[in-house]
């Protein structure tokens, strides 16, 4: 977003800020609903709660604190305060100079507009200590950095500067048209996805789980599929959240976009997710999350597995109606303890998307010749785990090599 934004809060003005930094302030609770916000596309200072694209974020943070009033006679004072100041000055001129001088001041020379600075805004001083006014309605705004946000975005509060002590001499001369939602209020798809990650994956740095904020970032249809926060780990296909993430790519086609996210556990890449983001109500919303499998289940190499050197044979594989399962495998006795990783994955038959998986690693003791895994799901709600009605393929693997398959129908 190209325009620069300014914030007036608790008697201090900060800026310029990018749109992404402004939203991050709101999400962090450092921008309240009644704080004043202004950009060159606006005729006057406006409460943050009335800015499209901020109202939904501010609404999810709870009631705002009482706003501090704007200072009475500073460069950031709005037009109403400017009129009061001008009226006082006019009264003084009438008393000193008489009616003739007042006539020349207010009518012949343009009235209140003749006083520079009464409706002007201030900007932070540049590194060279020169003070430049914010862009007016007839000026082109200064270019801003359009670099993609990093995996760990900088806190915008660190970039705020103190307001200058000088005041500019220019003021907005025209009331610009109100920008549309796509121009001023709609964050980019990547930003929406990153905001979604930070309110659903609490293990990420600077993340805070906020189910209501997550719902606000989803399309109505997608949010309606999940009524409780229990769906979050199942949609991501994980038990414990990642410690960091990376944006793998973004593709935008009209009103739909695809954003790829890579999840890391330490330095290891553990998951890849494909977010579908669509425009709804003038804003980008998360419409679907798909788990991207790095390799086909059952596509491992039996020759590299110590367990598969024991010539395993499946004696039983049963998938229960409640989603649980029982697997019995016979094999040659190992001469020493070996480690093996067992996984069972449930894929929807209609689209092949992973609905749920369970994985664990354990030791097979020396001299043992049978492995029995019996998982009871009688106390679980399949819908809360992320399942949807319909048929599912159930694939059991050991050391990433398929050893058995079955089917589960969710009614």
C-alpha cells in the first residue's frame, strides 16, 4: 500500500507508517479504537475504529481504553480547533485594528485560510534534520518500501518517531475521494496469512492464540465449518506447533490467491501448507488450508529400514467405526533393539486431502517377534478432529513404507 499513515494517541503524533505497520499496531493493542488516524487520502483525522481494514482487528481485541483528547493548539489539531483559534485571533484583530482591518483579513484575503498551519499536519524529522510536511491532496505521496515482510516482522512500535517541534506551512486544499476497500483497507494475501498464523499457532515467536481473530480472518463459509478451537491442530496436521515459518510463494489470480507456507521445527522443515485466500466484502480472507505432502505415503525405501530387514508380515489390520484401529505385525526376531516409526494417515477419498494423521517412534526390543498397536478412539469426536462426512482411505506405514490399508466412513 503506497500511502503513508499517521497516528495521534495520548497527546503524541507518530508516523509515517505503512498500512502493514498500522495493522500490526492494532493487533498488538498499541492502537486503540478511538485513537486518531490520518493519511493524505483523508480529509480529517478519523477514529481508528472507522477505518476499513482496522475495525475488524480492533473489534477482536475487546473494548478500547478511553481516548486522550487532541492537543488544543498544535500542528495536528483538526479543522474545528483551527476555526476556534482563528476566531480568537480575529477577535483580537477587531479590537486592535478596527472593523476595516477585520474585513481585509476575513473576507478580502480569504478568511481563515490566510493563516498558514491552522489545518496542517506534522511529520517526523528526516535523518538530515529537515522537516517535510505530509503529502497533501495535490501531491504524490513519497515512495515506500514494498519489500515482502520477513518471517519474523519487525515490531512497528520500534519505528515510531517523536513529533517535530516545527510546523509546516502547507495544508490540504481539497477533500479527496474516499479510497475503496481494495486501496485502503484490504491487506495483501501474504499479510492475511501471516496474521492468521500468529493467532492460530501459539508456538511461533510473538504469536498469541486468538480464536475470534482467526474467525475474522476466514471467509464466512470456511469459518462455519469449525465452531470450536479444537480444529486448529488438525487442520495443520500437527500435534505440536512449529517454532518458525517461511513464506514459500504467492500467486494472485483475480479475486483468488494461493500462499505457500513452510513450517520449521528448529532448523528442520516439518510441514508445508497451501493457503487459499479469496476476496470477501472487499478484504482478503482465508478460504482453505491444504497440507502439502512432501512424499507419497508408502513411498519409502524398505532397504534402508532395519525393521524391514526382519521380513514383517501383517496378521491383522482393522479400522474401527469410531476411527480407531488395530494393527498386528509378525516379524523375525531382531538380535538387538531397533527403532521404528509408525504412522497412520486418513485421506479423504473425494479430493485426496489429508484429514488426520498419527505418528510415533519407538523401540522394538531384541528377541521380540510381534508388534501390536491398538488405538481406541471411542471418546473422541471425529468432527472435532477435522474429519468431514464421507469415505476415507486409511494408510498404515512403518519407516515410511506402506504395510497395510483400510477404509473409514464418517457419517
